[in-house]
């Protein structure tokens, strides 16, 4: 088992403990006890709980990247590609939904944790915007980055409460907000030409 596989296994087990005991009760000592390894080995991968969440986000991004059909990029619109990428991300987050609910309740009291998580997600979404060629080196690029973070934050909340097998409510809301943002962006672009 390589270093990445070990790290991902530790992340998975961490989220199982969080699901059972909650975020505040989770510790690397508990993880070490469950995995029957020394806590120093865990510290090689995660120096803090913040780092655990950062590595979790990277793990999800890697899984999205592996599954995403890059050939479809050229044949689909930016909106459709973003839709696909965000839904893929949520699909890969699905097994961790209960743990994530517990984490969100806990970190909502900690501005520094919220800022860290927001930065992790922003990095992922930035990658999605680059991938879909949404950036065009214009003054609107920063606007796009902030908008996609708002869209994702809203959709994430919808997804947390969406218990349907097909995630139909989540997909419907994501399609709506992406379509709306596309229309707004086009109007701003047209207005800016004058």
C-alpha cells in the first residue's frame, strides 16, 4: 500500500469516527487506537484537524478528476461542464454526508475553521473553472470565482437535505442557479462592451 492509499484510508476511518462520535470528540489518538498504529504515523499525514479537512477535499478532487470525462469538455458548454463537475463532487461526498453534517454544526462556531474550509472549497472550484475554460483573463474572472463559491455553498446546503436517490432536487437547483448566473454574466458582458 503506497503513501496516498494509507492517507486515504486514514481519512475514511477518521470520517467513520466523526460520524459516530462527532467532530469535537474526534481526535488523532482515537484514530491511532482504532487503526492500532502509533499517533506519530498519523502526524506524518495530518498535523491538525484543519489539515485533515484539507486532505479530505484534495482526496475528493482526485476522485472527481479520475471519473470526469475530459473528452466531453470540448463538446459541452461551460455551464454543462460545471454542472457535471459539481454533481460528481457531491456524488463522491455522499458516503460522508452524515459526518459532514456533524462537522458543519461544530465548525460554524469557529471562524478560523470556516475560513480554512472555504479556502479548500474555493481552490477546488478554481480548478473546475480553469478546467472548463471559464476564465478568459478579463476583469470578470474574480467575479466568476466568487460567484461559483456562492453557488456551491447554496447547492451544498440543498444537497445536505436532499435524501432522494437521484439527488433530483439538488440537480434541479444547480441547473437553475447555473443558468441564472450564465444569463447575468452575459448581460454584464454585453453591458460592459458599451
